[in-house]
């Protein structure tokens, strides 16, 4: 059941034959025609924007890029591949983490990318540290 859902989601996100119209509209109006299908995503990010992000973050070999709310991690995997940085993706959706993990494997990036289920919610009850605290 879960595997079925994951397969369907993978086909949908990657714009396989069953969704050619959606994929075409997305390329024309959101991601841009130059966005590689293997990194497809549901964000509105473009390749020039990802290049800017990569350059501003100054990530590269020996550095780690962390994507909080990585989803299926198309944009983050693209940045990691282009820059040589390691990637850690975090998402509270186990399905998204599974999709990101299998996408990294398909791209030959399993050794470069790790995806974990988790949340980046701030714990409001955590006591604030004061100067002099250990
Ligand atoms: C719009 S998707 C973006 C995915 C990816 N960053 C991209 O650009 O394709 C937002 C993702 O954030 C995750 N998310 C939202 N709130 C979160 C939280 N508090 N902790 C962890 N993940 C969260 C969702 O599960 C979803 O996969």
C-alpha cells in the first residue's frame, strides 16, 4: 500500500507520461524550461535562483548543505550535485524522506545525501540560556 503510494507520487512528481500537461505547464510557468526533470519539485524555484543560493551559501566539497523541509529534495540535490557539497535533508513526512532517498539513489548520490524524518519546530518551552550558565 505504502509502496503503491510512493510509486504513484514518484511518477506524478517526475512528470512521467501520465502527467505531460502538468509537467509542460510547470516548466512554462514555474520552474523554467531548463530545469532538469530528474530534479523536478513542487516549489517555484528556478535554476538561476538555485545558482544564486549555492553561491551565497558558499557550499562546496567538504561542506554540508542542510535542507529543512526537504520534501523530495529536487532543488537541494541539484545544489549538492553542482557544488559537490554533502546534503542532509530533514522532513516530517516519512513519505517525502523515502522519495528523496530513492531519488538520491537513482541519481547515484546516495553517498553524498542523507535524508531523515524529523521536524524543525522550535520548542517554546526550552529555557533560555543566560550569560554565566554552563
Ligand atoms: C513545499 S515543500 C518544499 C520541498 C523542497 N524544499 C522543495 O523545494 O522541493 C515543504 C516541505 O516542508 C515539510 N515541512 C513543513 N513543515 C515542517 C516542519 N515543521 N518540520 C519538518 N518538515 C516540515 C513538508 O512536509 C514538505 O515536504
